[in-house]
C-alpha cells in the first residue's frame, strides 16, 4: 500500500507449504467484510485458480489521442510494475498515459498541481482521510457508472465502503496490504531454539530467547514514523477491540483514554528494552524501513535483528538480499495481545480528479481483474479484487496471503492513521508519526505521550 513514507517497491518470494499456510489463513480469518471465495481443490492449485494467462474480459472505449496523467507516491519496482498496468491500458484504448511521481504528503502535492491549473486526471490516494479531503476541497469526481458496475461486481461491500464519502463512491481500492505480519530469520530462530509465538507474552519470551543466543531480536524502522503507528494499531486493535479502535480513529474517544494507556504500556514492554531492538532506540530512529528488512535477512544466523514487523510488501525488500522466502525468511501473524490476533489492512485508492472519459475509463480498468492480474504477476502486490484469479500471483506465499484476504470474515480494520486527517495521521515529522518516534526514544513517558497525541488530534480534527 503506498502510504506516505511507505517504501517504493514490494515484491516476491517462494514459500513453504504447511505451517505457513495455516498461520496466514489464521490471520485472514478476521480480514474483510463480505468477501467470497472458492473451495480449495485439495491440491496445490489455489482456490479459483484457472491459470494466470486468462484472456482479457473487460471492454474499454477507444481514447485515441487522449492524454491522461496518473499521480502516486510510488517509486522503484512498485512504480515500474504499475506502469506495466498503464501500458496495457494504453494498448487497449489508444490513450497516452503518463505516470507522475508525487511527493509526501500527496494532498499537498495535488494542491500545488491544482492551484497551478494542472491536476492529474487520476491520483492513487493512500488514505481514506485523503479521499475525504479531496472531496471536501471539491477535487474528487464521483465514480462513473461503468467503473461503479465493475467495482460492484469485483469488490466486497467492505472495500467499496472504504472508498465512499457520505455514501457516494469516489475511490476504487486498487491495491491492498495485510499489515499484521512478522517476518523472521529462520536460521537465527533455529540457532536460538526459538518458536513462532502466537501471543504477545510469547512474543516477548521469544525475543528474550533470541537475545540470550547473542542476536538482537527485533529490527525496528523508527526513522519512518508510519511503521511505529502500525505497531501501536495492531496492539490497540487486539487489546482494546474493534469498537474502541473505530472510536479512536474518528476521535470520538480521546487519546487520554485508559485503553490508550494500556496499549502504550504494552508497546513499552518492547520499546522500553533497548537491548531487544537492533541499535537500541537511537539506532532504530536512524533506520529506514528498507534497511530494517534487509538487516534482518543478511548475516546468516547472526543478523542485526532476527525479526521485523510489517505487511506483505516486505517481500520486495527481502528480495534485495540472498534470503529465500519460505526457507531463510519466514512469517507469522502479529501475536494476539487480547482475545484475538489483529488484522490491520491498508490500501491505495484510485480517485478521478478530472471529469473526463479517460479518467473514468482508467478507473473502470483499475477496478477489473485484468489490471490487477498484471501487477499481481510481478509480485509485491495484493489485490482486494475478489475476481482476480489467485494463479496470477507468482508464488504460494502471496497466494496464501491473497486467499486469506478474500476468504475472510468481518474482524479487519483499515489502518487507523490512514483514516485520520493527514496533518495528524499521515505527515512525516508531525502528529502521530512524530509522537511515536518520541515515545520510542522515551517509552516511560506514557501520560505525556497521550497528552501530546490528544492535543495534536484535537487540532487536526477541528481543522
């Protein structure tokens, strides 16, 4: 999901059968509202798989000579793979499509473009809050009938609702993320005699076991504040429950609430022990997300950190090392803090900023399995499109994660910070991101952290 500060490029792997599949399906048991899925055929062919080379099914209008600009905060392989999707759209329609790299935060970037009279036709927005801001400012155009029909056919009600503002559809979630996964160096685990934990208590015990073997257990990307919000959100969802999670996301519950105190206290059980974090707090605050992953999967059984937390998109960074996913690099669900393990999702929604035939045609294409199939095949991509043939994914790891997303129930929640006003929940060096970086530096100051979060949230939600 490309949120502000999120890494550009997310990619591939190969996977072990058996326990990993069970773990990922357990994660997915709580994921999306109203998703349907086929039965597993009982062999190695994933549910619904009919071959990734399926013929195109979508009819698109001819747009000969029309020029379309698409903006997103994507770079590296992620951008390259998305451009392949745009190339296919060009072939089918005759339009000329240009990818416009956007800067963080994307709402500010778009505001500059719009003020200059040159808005892109379509933007990929990484936050429901950004969609709401685009609507409030009069930038966003409602999804047209053709795109709406494709969306209704291919997406669950839950994913449709996330792209709505006051019951009007503005966004189409082209890309999704499962942000409740912990990836680990299997050699470091084996060397320490450590096991995959299922609860937070077991997670801390596993960390201590690995530490005792001479390896620092956890790699934390503290330089990127969004990763710290993901730590908090997974703990809070599991510990406080979905109802309070929703209330906190909408600021109908204050950040000074006892449930926030409990979640920060839990997070401090890790952040308050610098020896459990690669480089300690100061080292973590200088570690960006890509490095937090690569340092986990280099050095054999003696990496800088044995585990790293983040979503399915971690695979692209693992691919930059010599580690093989499924053997050297394995994954387990974020451990349960409360009664249930958390399932936090993210995503990128396509929104039209021009009321043009080309913009609406591109939205229609991005809502189809035809578009998702192209980027799924390239790896590092997860689609909420339930019509996408799972065989399109390049390996069993990603098929398992995708199947869990599609086959799941009603317990997932969308990334909390992505639902907030961007000034609080989605800006580097400000708000939620900055305060949790300060908390990583001083995890004893729980009450002070809560007061700062509440003051910043109150200001952002008033605005």
